[in-house]
C-alpha cells in the first residue's frame, strides 16, 4: 500500500487532475474548464470543484503547469509563483509538491526564482519521462485542445532538444495547434471549397472544435471551451461558423458540402502535425519495434499518423496501471496525461 496521490496539470484553459489510489492505480481523472487569463478566481473555482469531487481527503498533491503563460501575468516567473501560491492556499501546503524537471519534486517554499524556469511549462516532460519508462523507443505525440507536443524517446530516455517554450518552438517539439481552441484561420488561409480554390477570411469566426464537431470526432466531455460566437455547439451551428470563413452562406440542405469542407480543414491540421512528426523522426533512426504513443484529447489523429507512417500505435491508457471502472464521464487517463504522469512519477519518487 502507498500514499493516495492527486496529480495536477494547471493549464491556461483547463485544470486536469488524476487520482492514484493506495494500490498505485489511476482511479479517476478530472477535467475542468479554467480560462485563467480571466483571473485567479477561475483557478480557485476549478480546483475547488475537483476537490469537492474527490472521494478521499487525506492525499498527497503534486503538480505541473503551463498556465504561467497566460497574459494575466507579466512574466512566466510571476505566473509560476502566483499559481504555486494559489495552489498552496487551496490545498494543504504540507502535502503539495511541484515538478521541476531535472531538479525533481520541490515544496512550494523551495521554488525560488532560480527554479521557476524548470517549473514553467514542464508538463510535457512529465508525460514524456513516464512514457519513456514504459516504452524504450518511439515518439510521444500529445495533441491537446491548444497545442501538440512531439517528443522523441530512445533507449528509455527522452531525447528532448528544447526545454523552454521558446526552445521547443524552435526545435519543433512544440507545435501550437490543437483540436479545440485553435482558430481555423491559424490552420488554413486557402481552401478547396465548392469545387474551386479560394482564400479564407482571417477572422475569429470558427475554431477547430467546429471542424471536429462536424466530422463527429469531438467528444462532449472534452468540449469545454466557448464557441467563437458564443452560440451553441451543435454540428449545424459549427458548420454555420465555418461557413463564415468562406463568405458562402450556410444552408442545411448542402450539409455534404460542409462535411467535405470540415474534412479538408482536418487534413490541413493533420499535415501540419505530420510535418512536425517527420522532423523529429529525422533526428534518429529508431529500432523496428518503435511505436507512436498517443496522448491528449486529439490522439485519434496520432493513431491515423501511425498508420500512415508505418508505426505501431500505443495509447497512453495502455501504459498506465490498471484503471478503475470509476474513470467515467467519457474521460480517460490519456485525456489528462500530464496529470497522470506527474502523479505516477511522484509515486515512484516517493
């Protein structure tokens, strides 16, 4: 028997949490919308909601984050300190540890200015380290609501080039595209539509969530972000938002045309991610038994990429300890991979 642990991933748009039971299994995962740019009260509400849903109270907490990037904070250093201070207020401070990459797990008091860089946006590293412990060689591709992480691992070691967001954007290990919050205008500026090529309007009319609602691939439990126009999240409303990009008025009787347009936009995003994947694969010759590990709410695209590029596919869920049947609400551990990974890493550390 071991301690009960809750892993936290504090993002700029969502809070994710994972509960490890006393047997080391992932018992439950939680996903709460948290538009942190609107203020720390959003974090308070999201964490309070998760805490209220936990079936136990005597737990150890460990966290990682990306939320320090939101424009609520003047700098990443300020964001790290503010988020840690907020979590220390919301949770029993003596039970809280923070993932700091190569520096290990630190208490809130230990996260001085010199450690903020190691703490900032380190959630990808937690996921990659855990995956590399389970699969010796391959590529981790975590496609979330906003970003995609592409990490090479070999000989059970993460082969990362970049560690800060700047370095990772340069290295291509961070691709700023996701299946929910990304504006369609960031994915495509031209399209083949209605039998011809045309430009698209560079306006915040629609997001990729609209694309995946029309294709039928976006799960309701993952769809927690407001639409571009504040209207409903039905496939028809999504197609109407997509139509505004084309200047062509939406008509329900032309539904097949809008499905085709959504599939085209899906393909554009898939090619963007595939370019990032092939860039990382070009860095090293992986053994024949290597695989693609898919994580995040958009990992259905990873499965397709693995098939296209001739690699075996492993789902992050398959790499976790046995998951309790209590993981409900259409969520799985892979949807909240950094929260799960940081908890499992801490369990091994502790």
